[in-house]
C-alpha cells in the first residue's frame, strides 16, 4: 500500500492511499478520514460510496463530512467507483465503464476482467482497511450518493449483520426498471434479468429488508428523479414496515450542495447506531 | 358557548367548552389548550383530530401535547369525532356512528341529519374558535391520529393555503381500499365510489398534494397496519415529490404511547412552519 497524501483535518487525518487490487486487477485509490480518537484505538467507520463519474476524491472534498465525523469520532472511507487506467475497458458514455462500476461483478466481455467492484468493496478493501488502520470491523455503517446510494443499500441488505445502519442520498433506487441500471446491467451482467435482482434496492427491500435503521434523503428538484425512481423504494420500505425514514426535501437537486446540506443528519444517524 | 372546565396547565389554560352546533344539530364539546402567550394576543394553532372511539378528551389527557405546545407558544384544539346523544343515529360497531364520524358529511340515511363532521371541522368550529379565543386564523396547522390522521391529511389537501403544515400519526391512509373506509363511506356517502375519492389521502396526494411540509409517523408493530395501508401513501408522497417525511418506527404500535413518543417532533415540526 502506498500513501499518496495525509493532511491534518478537524483534529484527525484525511489520507489518500493506493494499493494493488486483485479484485480489479489494477491499482485502486481510496480516501480515509481518521478522527483523532483513532490515535488511541479502533474507531467505528462509515463507508461512503460515490456516484457516476466520481473518483475517491469528490465526496472527500465536497461533501463536508469530515467535520461531523470528527465530532462523532468515526472514520470515513471513500472508495473509487471503478477500476481505472490504460488497458482497462471503457466507454465514451459517462454512465458506463470507468467511473461507472455500479458496484457489481461484471460477467460479460469486455468488462469481466476488471469491473469487480462488488468484490472490491465487500471483500478486498475491507481487508485492506481493517488490517492497515485503527478501524473497528464490528462497528460499520454505509452510505452513498446516487449510484453510490444504490451500492450502499444493495450491499447493506446483502450482508446481514455487517452494517448497523444504512443511508442514501438520492439513490438509484430501482435500477432494473430505469435506464440508470438496465443499460449497465445489460452490459456488465448480460441480458438475463434474473441476474439483476440482487442489485436492485427496491427488489431487495421487498424480499429481504435491512435489520437496522434506514435513512433515505431525496431532493424534490433532482434533475434525475425519473431515473432514480424513489417512489418505488418509498413504497417498498413502508410495505415491509422497514425501520426507517424517507425524506423528500423541497427545492434540492442532485448535487453535492444537496448532499452536504444533509450530511450532518446522516453522520448523526449512523453514529447513533454505531455507538448504540 | 358554555365553559365546562378550565385548568391551569404548563403556564397556560386547558379548557373544555361546548356549544350548540348547527352543522351537527346537537351540542358539541371540544378541548382547547391556550399557552400563556394567548393572554397578550393571538397565537398560532394546531388542530388535533382524534381516532375511532375517541371524544375531545382522549388526546387532551393522553397525548402529552400541552408541554410542547406551551414551549412553542401554540394553541391546540381537540374536537370531538362525531355528533353524540339521544336521537342521533348510532351503530353497535365501534367503527361506525357515534365516535366514528370519519370527517365527512353523510348523505345517506340514517346518518345525513347529524353526521356532518366535514362542515363542523372546516367551517363551524373554526368560526367558534377564531371569534371566541385569542387564536390566529392566519397561522394554522393540523394533525391527527388514525381516523384523525385521515381527517387531517384530507382536510389539509382540500383547503390549499389554510394550513401551513400537516402531519399524521398512523393515519388511515387509503380508506377507499381498506375496510377502515369502505364500510363507513358506503354507509355515510353511498355506494357510488366516485363520491369517496375526496376523502382518501392517498388519492388526494396523487392528484393534488399539499403546498407545505408533511410529516407522517407510523409504528412498525401497529396492529392495524393492514387497515391503515401506509405504503400507499408513502409511494404517493414520493411519486408526487411531496415536500415531506415518512417515518416507519420500529416496535411502536397504534396506541397513545406511540403518539406521545413522537408528539414533541410533530409540535416542533408545525411550530417551524407556523413561525417561519
């Protein structure tokens, strides 16, 4: 593992690290904020999964999360959204290929060799994190924005017991019914739609739910509402009697201005579960 | 109007009054909490509509609302849920007739002469209130529990501009599709279902929505979930992009123990709109 940068931040350290990823077959970079408390022992951690076009860096510099994480004494990990580099498949569209891994293991050509973000986020990066830093594996929570909200919700529901709480900002909530989903699942997973269901938050909420609290925030002026389909998830959460809150916030769009506005609530929500 | 009782309460006065109602053709009783601030001028008001079997008294003594209303300087009005008395139609069932007005104007025999709770709540009682007490007609909010949550939501959406905010505790959310609704609407309004749509929160949310913030709390262990149908309302709120929050609260049932737990949040929510 290579340290790319470490900066003092709200009494803790904002680091950026890279490592050779066997899941993705390339170097992968991630951000990690450790609060001051990590100097004396393991701290709880919140995973933040980013959206389309993002690297590890966008949320790290724009979401304003470190202040609240420092107050709560929790770490934040900011993974990249796909494999990257020369020799790795890509597409001209912003929503396929590099920057658009969709948190799945691709099975189709040309994506299968490197696009294994599911394994990277759920298996490889956790080992890197828990072996290399003062982060407590028994106290994890997960959140994300847009494609990352999709990742957070699907991963949380797929690993019962691993995460104490899950939240999402404007998640891609029903990708098997949306062009943000159908296009990518066809490319990465193939045309057999039965393979897609494990990667749709609304379908997972209907069949499994989450054994802990859920918080979803959505902007009512989000320019991508027709692609996100929040109403499907809201209905599924209520129908399942899922312990959780779904908020539709007047006037907010899809940007980091929206994310940063509600970040304090989300970090506080997770801290309550992590310290409960 | 007759004063039945007045008690000092959190620095203000909890009163109970009765008056001759022309809408209902009988004496009607209501509770009114006025905070200390009402001694010097008009204060904002939150309407609290009660559920099946309740009178004006249940929420007044069991919901624990006065403490928070006193802190915020807002009045609370607690109407009865139906006409009452000898010579007024009734039914042996707890969910039809006296104590079960459903906030509609009945058009069918034997209910039509007295069961006019829509007019009573939206027209007659407001005049009594604003003429007789230091309550500010320009700053109104409305909430309710169960059948009263149904009343609060349907009335708020039917009088745009009257209420700055609306909330509900475990509302009967989709009565045209539930046996808490179909039975009563058939009795009060007749078999023509087109007459029912104006009294269904989910249908009104789909067609109109509410021009202000909405807060709905529901208990996940509510014994009446199958009759309340909160998932229909949650879906309609999200699909409309309604400014609002829908919370499913783990472990809570349908009782006043649930209502009182979340009362502080609801009074605070309304106060923000009333003073905004």
